[in-house]
C-alpha cells in the first residue's frame, strides 16, 4: 500500500482526536445544487490554489532570511509522518547545505522523532534551525533540540519530555510513558511501606503489565540518550565560553549540562503537568539553555507570523490538522 494510502487509513484513525481539537465548529448550511454547486466548488479549488501559492511565497521569503531550505512540519510525531517528511525533503531541488524547520506538534513517538532527525541530518550537513511559532511539546521538544539553533519568541513554548508509547492493552492507544512510570513508582513505594489499599493493589495488577512497563522505561531512556547526544553534538557545538565567567567550556562541561537538561525535562514532579508549556525565559533561567529570540528581529517576526497566520486560516478553511510544506510542495491532511 502507498504511503498516502496508509495516511488515509492509519493516521486518520490515530489522529481523529488530534484533528477534532483543531477543527472549527460552525452551523451547517444548505449546499447549492446543480450548476451553482459546481461553480462554487470550482471557485473553492481556485481560491485554495491561490492561498497555497501565497503560502509558498511567504515561506520562500522566510527561507531566504536564513539562506537555507525551509520546511514546515505541523503534525503529531506518529507513523507515517517520518516517511512523509523524508519524501518532502528528498523532493527538494537544488538543495542547500542548511535547513530551517518551522515546527508545531503535541509530541508523540520518540522513535519517529529519531527517524525525522536522521532524515534532516542525512541531507543537511551544515546547520539545522528550528522555529517554534507556537508550541512543540514532549517528543517535539527533543526534535527541536536536535537542531543547531532554536528560535522562539515570548509566546512560544516547548514542554517537559514525556514520550508517547503505543499500548496494545488499550487498543493501541498512545499513552504518556513517564506518567505511567511515575504512578507505578508511587504505588510500589506505598506497597513497600505497607500503605497500599486493596483498591490500589487491584489497580496495580490490572493496569500495569511488566512488558509494557519495560517499553515505557526504554522510551524514557532513549529520549534521554538522544537529548544528551544531540545537545552536545549540535546545540552546544559552538559553546566555547560560559556566559557569566567566560570560562573555557570543555567537552565534559557540555556533557554535564546536557545531562542536567535531560534530567530536568524528565522530572514530572517539577513541571506538574505533561502539557505545561516552558517559555523561552523558563528554558533560559531553569535549564540555562540559550534560545534565539526571533521576536527581537521585527522583520523576521513579521515574516514568521504572516506565514503562520495564513497557514492557520487555510488549515481551518480546508479542515486540515497535518501539514508538511516546502516551497512548491504542500501536503495537508
């Protein structure tokens, strides 16, 4: 079966809830009939093509600002989005050696994130930038940190790391791994102290399968491993002196900083909520992670917002929740 066929089947089922959250709600109107209906449909197709061309123009302008190829990715990190990204990147003609990615995602599978990052690095050897106009949560945060530079403004947020794992016992639903591990650890500690109630014992037996717990632990370990490796290899590659003391930065200092960031982002107690957004200011103060402020460059901010607003309006108009867009190649689902 073709990739698009898989999208029409697998993704349509998995992402139903994701799409419903983004779709506008309005009263239904009676449709015109006959020739009037056909004319209306033709006008709609024509106007959609016009908007896609406008999106191409705005995106190309943004790419020129970075002197790089540019790609927009708005999607949950679940199969087969990695294949769609691969196809889009492979379709770029006259490829440059740098890539800028505008990213928006609620997160998803850490394995999918790893494959997408590998696609980017295979085709772009010099530099990869991530622009976050709104949010990139959980596994999306890890993908953003695979870049050489992350650009946000005061409104943008990343999120705590809590990779989602497919759970067969719940009908193959994706569930947050760290949330389940945290609850399991809590119940085990209560059990060790003899404070576990009968209801909690029944819950522990019914809800926690050893094989699934192992899968959750593997997802957590992989997310930490990737985050540490990518930060040291890419984000910290030009970090030569500390900001406050101007001390020369060693390889060990980079590794220690990456480990600390990974540990903090995995701390579910610190952030309280899986869906909590971490602003540029919080990332700087709490994680000591330098983020570029695209809002400080008024022209760049205008370019980012002009494209993003038009894209959001268009996605609502055509009822899309997933977009992979490179100039001349728009895929919306």
